[in-house]
C-alpha cells in the first residue's frame, strides 16, 4: 500500500508577526517544519512526503528536499484548496493520502497512524478532538444560539483519505467552480462531495502555530553556565558586590573594582554561551580595565549574548564578613536592572565558610568568593 503525506507549507504566517514564513522559525532545536517532518518521516508506513511551497520559499524548500529521498515539493496556490489540489495531482498513484498543516509540529505517530487506519478501513480519517468550550453562534457581537456541545469536534490535521475518493471530490469541486474559500479543510471538500468523513484520534497538544505565544511553546535550546571568582581583602579599597558599595574596613584587591559577584555572573553567562571568559575579554594587563566598574563590564557581556534570553541566575557569596543579608536586595535590583531581567529571575544567597578555606578570615588574609549558575534559552 502506497501512503503519501502532503504537508502544507505555502502559508505566509503573517499572524505570528515574524515577517517570514513561520514554518521556518527556529527556536534552537530545528524549525517548525523540521519538527513536523521528523514525525512524518519516522512513520515507516508513510512512503513519501510532498511539501507545498510558495515561490518566496522555493530555495529553502529545495534544500529540505535534498535531505531525504522521500521528500519532494509541489508549488502551492493562492488558497489552501489550490495548494492541496496541486499536491494531489503530484501524488497520483498512491492509495492513501494524508494532508497536514506544516504549522502543526506537535503531531504524533499515534495521531498519524489513527488517521491512516481509519482511511484504510472507512475511506477517511479526520484527526479531531471534542470541543471543551461552549460554542456560540453570533451575529454582530450578539449571541444567536448555543449548539449542543456533545456533538461538536475541532477538526485538526492530518486528515487522511483514500486517494481516489479525495481526488474525485477535489476534481468535482474544481469543475463546479466552487469558491475555494468555502473549504477551510479537506474534510469539508469531502462533505460537499457527499461522502461524510469519519473522525480519528486528535490531541489537544496538536495545536496549529498561529500567534507569537504559540511560538513560545516550541521546544527550545537551554544552556547552563557556571562562574566562580575569588578576590583577596585589601586596605584602602571599596568593597563592591553586585554593583553595590558595602561599608567594611576592607575592600577587595583587583585590577578592576574587584566586584567578585559580578565577575562570577559574567563568567557564568560567557560559559553558557561558549564565549571566552572575562580574563580573556577584559585582561588585567589592559590599562583600559584598571579600576573598571564591573557593572559596565557586565553590560558589555550582555551585548555579546543577544541570541539568548536569561531564564534565571542563582548566586552564592562566600564571606566570613561583613554580614551581607541587609545588602542582598539592593544587589538583586542593581543586577536585574543591568541585565534587563526581572528581580525574581536573580537570586543571591550568602554564606560564611565556618572559618574554613580560602575565605576563612575576615581580615586582610582572607577574601570573598562568589559562585553563579545561569540558565539561558536560545
Ligand atoms: Mg575577578
């Protein structure tokens, strides 16, 4: 049995506000179309895939067709109906055809199999889920009626058909010059033809990506970074932590202002993004950074990590003295402001080290250490 999947990619995706076809949106783990294709290609029963495309996406689609012998492309039309009609002609010779919106990347093998099984047994399989909201029929903002919800379903894709059946329905609709805008899915073409289609398994997760919020539901690429720094106490220096000056008999020794917390944050961010650390970016042999305000350096680091958004930052300051709890909130505000994140995205705790280790003493022989974990999303 020959099974072909038509994947519709000829839309513009203007509602997502991307300025390009939303199917080519990449959240770090592949495009919307990649995710959709991967699932279809993982179904052994699906022998070939036809992508419909619009002219402006021709070169990108051509690249995709090179990635698998199973994939070919067919030029789409001005409407969904025309695109499917063209692709149906290109899939001549198959027994079962699946028609799927490329913008439904959360389709599963189970859903595809259910549609195929239904089409083999009954001639059609329309992925659908029961409606959970109460549906209102309206006119000019006024509710006219409330249909019985128990009989209402939301039709999704894939929609699978016996090839001869759906192609006859499309041919008849074309010959009868039916306005193609009458048909917002393929089941409605078959309904018009006079053959009631049959429902198959759908899923509430099998959403169609339409709005910018939907784009955020795509799996994204997260990376974690760790930064650590230590500076020794010194006389006649200011103690600056997280950009906040803290009253203390000792400051920290360093080429810059020796803001050990901000240094740990910078190194965590740089590490997560795979960039060289602050020792390389701001070498202590460079006079430009002598006495530098580390908050200004942090701003420079954030300008380098623009492809990422910060999920959260978690820091620990290790110091025998001074007591830091009265200053923590100020540090969070200063750092969040510099990083352009919300205060609840950055947390800072402080600990003594029980008089042990490199931060053991509160005098000039000791120092302060800071450690930072950051999670970023591409
Ligand atoms: Mg440092």
